[in-house]
C-alpha cells in the first residue's frame, strides 16, 4: 500500500511575529508551556501545587515573582486523592476559593492527555492553569510512557493546547528509584517528557530538616535558573519560606545543604570554645570530618567567628578564646 504523501508547507521566519514569554511565576512556571514538578512520593509536590492553586483562586501570590492580577480559574485533575475527603479539605486549609477550582468529571470515562475534554474545559472556563496529578495516570490505556515517540506525541499535543489558550500546564511526576542518577533521568518514563517541558522543578526533603521541603529548578529553556526555594509542612498547614540555599544534588543525595553545614561548623567551634581556649588545627579538622563538615566549610566558619590561627612549636593552633571575648 502506497504511503500518502504529506503536502509540503514552508514558513518564512519574516512572517513569524516575535512574542515575549509570559510568566505565571518567573522563572519557574511560564504561560503557554508545559512545566513538570517532580519528586519522590510524599515529599510535598501536591501540597505545593494545591497551595499555588489556592493563592491563584484568590488573586494572591506565593511570592513577589508570581504574576497575579486577579483571581483565576484552575483545573485540577488528580487520580490519587479523593475529592471530598482529601483534596477539598486541603484546599480549604490553604484558604482557596473553591468556586475557582474546577475538576473535569471522570466518573463515566477516565481522562487522558489526548482527551478532547481538556480543550473543551479550557475554552469553557478560561482557566489559566491546568494540573494533571500524576503524569502517568493521564496517559490513556494504550500509551507507553517509556516509548519516546509516544511520549513525544502526547506532550506535543499538550504543549499545543497550552500555547493556544496561553495556559500554564503543570504535570506532576513521581521520581523513579534510580538513586544517584541525574535528576533529569529520575523522572518517570521517557526522557522526552523532560525534553518537551520548558521548566522542570524538583521538590524534595532537606536532610536534617524533617518539616522542610526544597523546590529546585533543574531545567529552564526560557530564562536563567530560579533561586532554590523552600516551604514548611506542619499540623497548622503550609508555610512558604522563600529563598533557600540548597542544590538539586543535595536534595537527591540526602545531603545536608551547605548553609546548614556552615551553621553546624560554627556550633561545633562554639562548643569547643566552652571547654578550651586553644586547640590544634589538625584535631579540629579531624572532628569536623567525623561530622561530615568539609575543610572549606570549617574555614568559612572560622572566618565568620573571627578565629585566628597561631603557630606554637611548629604546630598550628586555633585561638578559640576570641569567641568568649565577643
């Protein structure tokens, strides 16, 4: 059977009108594009997204880089949580205007990324944000997210939808268990999901801070990478912390962030100063190493505490007495 020939169509770049990227949250979530928010189960991805949705429903922002002028409609699809006993209470706790949070009814037929109801819902509601939580639940029965060509086709359709309606589409993804791999390759399924998204955010736990979660951008094709952020989860709910010093490697590797290590080093030196005035630098470095504190971090702590080193009988000592005098 002869393959039908596709008509050749050419586009002159002179005929293409330049457009600036518009942002819901600069530089993390662009309008008209796909954004992936990924992390391990239970690490706070859905909580973050629900709190963003709650803010948007009231025309409020999470931080000053979120561009919100008025309350907007948000479509939130979840395959993991019950609407009545989980999603609604969490939205209420976040202070959402639930009139603005909409859900496509899936009781008769499950939704997929290729479902015509997505476009119909965007057109009818004028929603500025569409959330699919998690990605793998909205693939459709016959689609294999590990096959690159299928993943690419599916995400291209979603991308076209985002562009047509200038809507921010957020895809929530669980990480796979390949610990130690680059963040890009730990997302569920084909790397093409990662490739088509213009922004990818990693949400994860912070070592030594059980109630705190980090938000780190691990991909951005449209602007410089955003500064890592953090939020706290407690019995009273969600609390936004804003800028936080941490890297994606520290989140993925379960390593205490450098900012915390610096504080740990300072506390160690303050503790030593309570019991001795002078200590051999070699011994201090050995103590620090036992606690996982690098030489560089220890030197930075020494500098901040204004500790001076002295040479006595061919050995270097740190004068800790200066800490008591401050």
